[in-house]
C-alpha cells in the first residue's frame, strides 16, 4: 500500500515537472510570458481553410477624405490601447498563446492603397475588398490590418476616402469589435479607460453604449425572443455551477423546463437535415465577390413593419428571402416550396462586458422561406419562424460545440464543424447602428458595411446594417457558386418596394 501511494505521488510529481518544463519551454521559445487563448477563440483561429478565411471584413466610406498620418495617430491613441492589437499568436500542440510582438510596427497594419483608375470607383472598391477577403493576414504579426484609400469618389460623385478593415475572428466577435472600433470615432473613448473611472459622471462618450450596443442587444432579444437573455443567463450559470444549483433549488420547475428545452434544442441541432440543394450551395472555389446597395430609408421600413404588426427585423429578413428567391428564378430555377438555412449570430455577452475581447456568441439556424411568392405571406412566415425560436438554447449549445472544437486537433475540428456547413447555405448578420452619422478624424462616416466570415464550404454571407437613418444590404459570395452577387443586391430594393405597395393596397378599413 505504501509503495502504491509513493508511486502515485512520484507520478504526480513527474507530471507536474513535465507541465512546468513545457510551460518554461514555451516561454523560452516566445521570449516572453504570454496569455493562453481561450478554446473558443482557438477554434476560430484553426477554422481558416482555402475557401474561407476567418476574417471580419468591413468598409468605411468617409467624406471629405482623411490622410494616412491622421489615421495612424487615431489608431495609436485608441485601438492600440488594447494589448490584443499589439499581440501575435504562437501556436503549439496544446493550443495557442497571445504574446507581445516585440517588432510591432504600425506601418505594417495601416497600409495606404490606390484603386485603379476607373469610371466606377465603387466597383473598383468592391473588387479590392473581394481580393483582400481571400488574402491571409501575416501570422508573424498581430492579426489585423487597415487599408486606407485616401482618394475615393463614391457613386454620388462626392470625393472622400475609404477604409477596408480586416480583423481575424479569433481576436473578438462582432459585439466586442463594435465597441472597440467605435472607440476610434470622434468623441469615442476606449472602454477600458472609461471603466477605470467608474466613479466619474457619465460623459458624452457613453453614446457608444446608449446608441449602439444596447439597441443591438435589445433588438436581438426582441427578434429572437428570449434567446439572447436566456442563453446569457445559462452561460453565466455554467460559469458558476454552484450559484446555478442554488438558484435551481429555489426554482426546480424552471430548471426542469430548461433541461427539457436544452435536450430538445440539442436534438434539433444534431438532427437538422441538410440544406436545400440550390446553386448557392456546393464546393467553393476560394475566390470572392462583394456587392452592396445604397441605403433604404429606415423610417419607410419601420412604417411597413408597423402597418403589418411586424418588427423591422421581420421585414428585412423577408426582403432577404425574396431577393434570394428572385435571384435563383432568374436562372430558371424552380424555388416553389424551397427554403434555405442561414446561421445567425446571437450575443451571449452581458452589455457591461461588451468592451472585452474574445468570442462570446452562439449561432441560431434561421430557415428563410425563399419559395413563398406573396410578400405579405412571406413576411408573416418569417415572423412565425422568429417567434418559434423564443426560448431556444441552440446558441448556447453552438457556443459549447465551438469550445469543444477548440480542444480538438485541426482534422477532427474540421470534421465536426463541417457538419454545420452541410446544413447551411449562408451566414447572416443584422446589426443596428447609431441613428446619427458619426465623425472620424473630422470627416463624416457616410456609409459602413461589414461581413462576418463563412466557415467550411459555406459560400454566401449576407449583412444588414442600419446606420445614419438608412438600411444597407451587402453580400459576399464565393465566385464559383455566385459569380455576380450584384444580381442578388439588385433584388433587395424591388422586394421592399413590392412589399410596400402590397401593404398600401391592403383593405385597412375592414
């Protein structure tokens, strides 16, 4: 017995020494102590493939133009307050570590660009965005880059500048990046600095939370019922099991309902059928195409929603479904009764932690009724499907799957995550931004658009962004599956116009 205990103690000591030596070896290799990357962020880091890179890509259009020196100064005084933007990634067998880049040079990350001379500068900008969306960020440097086009003329003939922003998803999710990137604008203060002065009175910079982050979460919760709040509570419960059990003792019936719902949603995720086989689904080729439309007045969208007793979100998603259906019909495809699945990100992060980096979101599958011809019938069908998601724990389960994937070696991770890709045609985001246009380095941010990455073999990304009183649609596609995304974009405005006209024709007096 003594021998066995001694052997066990010796084994533990050896294991502890091995662990210590590995840590020392990693630190020696890095030349500096680092911060281990979370398993969810590691999953995003390893999800890059030849067809899809895990980069969030955005475009800002500014008027009048801004200069490279001014942008660099603004980045220096705001974005670089976050250590993450000065850290690079070191991978090892057990995962990855964030370490400070001792050779950090801002010139490598704020890059001046020139578009080819063209009568259609917007098309040239879209082409450049598409190319950059397929170019990997340098793994030896922090995983972000801003491409500044000082001289850019928009479709309205106004001269200004354009900024193309690329940030790897392993750095942060959309909610965190909104908080971070919005600290760049005039009047914005980096959130960590603001929170260090918690005793101070709220200043004008608090518009970031009041006009951007809070509306985003509020609208997400309203659109998806209790998904955001319920999943966030559940995530907190998982992080503090003791507290969760104590609360559960006080309300065992609620806990039982949660368990039943989790089991139901888990089965729904596991048993989701493969998506409809349209021309938008297949093996991507790796080249991208990008397109976006001019803004639609948000007040008009709101008026249609109010008339139909639907949310703005219902109206916009119905237009997406209609536009995709019309696009497929232009090729002679029969879409009657067809539907496609889009994965929609759902925030799992409390608002007071919106400034923290990393990924804290889940995914909920939304089935778009692209085969419903009547626009009124379609918008009500979208509303019904959104209501059916109320109380779902699928975002939390998807987040958990990403955490598990981060523990696996890349081949096993790819197999696991490709199951999602088979069941999905698109990744779609709907982000409400501030109602008033923002300023950046003294210039007006006229338009803003961004896309989250598509994973696996998913070849379509759709973004809906409300900003400055308008709503814009943008798509990014694999050029093999959809070589002309502008044809999808061109269907959005007619679909909304069709819905508006039919709404006005309804017999409201009865």
